[in-house]
């Protein structure tokens, strides 16, 4: 069973910000699967299908690792090789998604927290590009703002692409997903 975790910040103040891109993708997967979230046994909400657990931490982004470690500990039959984290990436252009099997946090505090709590950087990721021609520095401010209206249709397209990619990932794993979806910039 795969564990698909979307990253974001809880609360209405953050719901439309770029930093919640991971939440949006997991929400769309849950909606398309006709599932509902329930409170988890820790700092997260969860929806279950026969093939996957869909999770959103209820911690703030910088403490995502706490929720992910709680999930792994509670569902002790899930191996780290079944985990994929879905999150925003400021170093990737909007319109692009990238599957990755391991690596550093790349300056993303949510990923940094997960690496620290799990004690490893070996887990699958789906990075969602958020870089635009808008002013992106300081990055801490950029990620906490909504996308401008001119980008809304592209954001919707990325969400749909990511959902299709994650369904593929559930059945084919990380190598097949990287080969199939990691293409040059749009």
C-alpha cells in the first residue's frame, strides 16, 4: 500500500497559497476516488483506498516531519519505499512536475523536517513547479502568496497532470514514473 502525503499549511489563511500545492493535488486524488478525510491518530487527516493512504499533515509546513513520522509509526506495515511526498518546488517552473527517488531538502523546510524526523533522505517525491515570472524573492513571501489569476488554468492543468502521474506511480513505482513523467520544461 502506498502512502501519499501532500504538504501544505493548515488554515484558511494559507489555503490558496503556493505552499499548499501538495494539499491541492492530494485533495483532487481524494475527490476523484470518492473518499473522505478522517482525523488520523496524530497530526494529520487521512483518506484510505484499497491501494493507498492519502494524507495531509495538520502541522505547519516546517513541522511536516512530525506528522509523517507519526503516520509511519502508526501504520507500521508501511515501508519507507511506499512513501511519496507531494510538494511545491520554487526551483521548477510552473507547469512542470518531477518524480524523484531521494535527495536533499533543496531548501524546502517541509522536506528538511521530514528528513530530520525519518533519519533518511531516501523516500519518493513528486515536486510541483511554482516558479513564475513574478517576483520570487524573498522566497518565504513568494510561497505564501496565491498564484496570480493569469496562472490559474496552468495550475489546474498541473493538478490534473499530478493526479494522473500519482495514479501511474501507485501501479508502476518511482522508476517508471520518472521515465514517464520527467520531461523537459513546458
